[in-house]
């Protein structure tokens, strides 16, 4: 029975602490689903979508239901022309249904609807920028963990070597067949490698927390990353990348929406030069009674029903040249938006050129650091053999070991820099959202 309980306990513990496999695509899906910034922009899209309708643009008439109770006392004692001499109390209850419909206001309804459509498209464009940045941040956070894990494996392997040598010299020291010189050197190496592992494990945990933050997950959730840092360097053309940037860059697309909104704003200001034609229709039923105060004459009940309908046209002849100034201001704002668009194009071109040149340089550096790693690894293998044969001392071995460690860790950094620059190019050219559709 005790064995069964122990087995069940171990099984439950294994299930509870088992890691779930996580690919880059899975991480992006979690980030897009849970990220709070994505949730906020989705709410903005919903608001813009609800606002984009003909009713908000002003095409529909308005109906108003009004209920009024009016009571008054009239003193007609000295009014010989009154039909009701003396003091009269009058009480009326009126219910009215009024409709007001703007038939024409200088194409304002159509202009408003066009504005709402552009605003909704711009809101979606802003959301796509957030999505694009989230995808980029998720990819970088994912591969940061991969790189840090690779570094941790290198440091662990070197620590195992130092521990093996330390155990070997401890045994020889116990047998009295060696001096304490090499023993102390490898003790120091074990301490140094152990310190490096502690710092590297902290870097791994920080990278995992950062990925969880991007994905909107809890602090203690741990995943098993199944994708390795295998990166094939594609050949890219600057002219092709620039054409894609001008056509697909999301920030530039949003600026085009802003430019179109300024064009619509000019139309809206010019629409005030047209007359406004309105239709008013309504019905007003009323009930009440009239009572002569201090008179034997009984009160008189009243009942009436009135209908009305009218069309009105209003045209502003002069308002202090405000309309002209408003149109001029709108045209200046349109010119500003056009200048901002040209400025954004120029800045993006410079940004793309810088990132592209960085990509080319990092490609060459990655190739050179890879050759350096291969050479350092070969030297490390040769150095261990020569040390075992007594051809080099422990200082030479430690130098070779440090060179191998530094070359390998540097290569991972350069490869990661190249990967980040590659995805940054995809982001600037608007291709990253297409790649991870």
C-alpha cells in the first residue's frame, strides 16, 4: 500500500511539473491572444466599427416624444373682452411626437460616413502595428531563451570537464603521486565555472519571464522550447526591400489614412457653403379643462389634436469669414500631413538602409565567428590531448579553454544579432505579419 501511494505521488508530481512543448508559432498565438495591448486595440476596433454606420453619419431622422402639463390662473375680472369673465383656472396635458430630418446639409452625411470608414481602417492599421511589434517581440524573446540555453550548455560542459580533472587530481593527491599545484588550479576552475553557471541560469530565467510577459502568461509558467537557433541567411536585395517597405510598411499605411482624413476634412469645411434643408413633422394631442373660480358654471373639458409639417432652408450669408478661414486651416493641415508623409518616407528609407547594411555586415561577421568557433574547438580538443600527454601545462590549457568558451559564446551573440536584424527587416518592410499569417 505504501509503495502504491509513493508511485501515485511520483506520478502526480511528474504530471504537475511536466513542461509543455512550445514553438515560435505557438508563442505568437499566445501573445496575440493574451497580450493586453492587443486586447486594448481590439476594443478600439470594436468602437470604430460600431461608429461606422449611416445612423452616426446623420442620415436618419430624429424622433422626440414630449409630455407637458401646463396649469395657469387668469384673472379676467376687469377684461370685458374675455369670453370667461372672472378668475379662470386652465389645466392642459399635451403629448407631442416630433420628427426632425436634415434632408440636405452640403453632402455632410456622405462626408461623415467616409470619415468613419477611414477612421475604422486607421484603427485597424494601428492594431496591425501593435500586432506586428508583438510578433517581433515574441520571436526575439523566444530565441533569447534558446541562445541563453545554448550558452548554459557550453558552460555546463566546461564545468563537467573541470570537475573530472579536479576529481582526478584529488585522487592522485590522496595517493601522494602529484603536487597540489594542478589541484588548486582546477579547484579555481570549478569555482569559476560554477559562478558562470549561476549567472547564466539567472539569464535563462530572466529570458523565460520576459517571454511569459510578452505572451501574457504567469511568472512561474515554464515551457519546453522545441525550436533551435537554426538560421539560414537569405540573400536580400535593397531595391526589393525598399519597394516592399513603400508598399507594405504599416506605419506608412496609417499615415496614408491620416492624409486621406485631411482630404475629407477639407470637404467637410467646404460643405458649410451649402444651405441646410430640414423637414419637421409632428402631432400634438392635448386634453384639459377650464374652470371658473367661484362660479356655479361647471368646468369645461377640452380635447384637441394638432398636426404640423414644414420644410425649412437655412443659408449663412456671412459669419465673419469663418468658413473661409476654416477651409484654409484644413488645407494647411492637409499640407502638414503631406509633409509628415514625405518625412516618414525619408526616415524609413534611411532606417531601412541602416538595417540592411547592418544585416550585410552581420552576415560576414557571423561567417567569421563561425570559423573562429571551429578553430577554437579544434584547438580545445588538441589542447586536452597535449595536456594529458604532459606537453603543455595547466595555464596553457586554461587559456585554450577560455578562448573556446569566449569564441562559442560570442558566436551565439553574433548569430542572435543577425536573427534580430533579419526580423527587423521583415518588420520595417511589413512582411513579418505576412510571414506569420
